[in-house]
C-alpha cells in the first residue's frame, strides 16, 4: 500500500469525526489506530473499484464501481 502523506486521512479530520460522534477527548494512540485502519480500508476499496472498472474495459472509475467495491 502507498503510504504517502497526501493519501492519508489527516489526524485533525479523524479528531473531528470522533468529536462529531460524541467523544470529549481522543488519545493520540486512538487517532493513530483509527487513521491507519481507515486508510487501509479506503485504499483497498479504491483498488477494488479500479479492478472493476478495468474488468469493464473502462479507464474511468464510476459510482457503480465504488458501490460494488464496498
């Protein structure tokens, strides 16, 4: 998996998600674990969507590819 900063969910965004979900505080370790898991899931889903588009002989990933990749 590519792990570049531009592909990763920012910790600040993850913190906002937790706050929206009702957390008063979130530890750095929790943010690290959460962002790691979210990034892994998102990358895997994107790869599946790309494979579906390629299988359909398309260069463009469409909404239906993402829906099927879930």
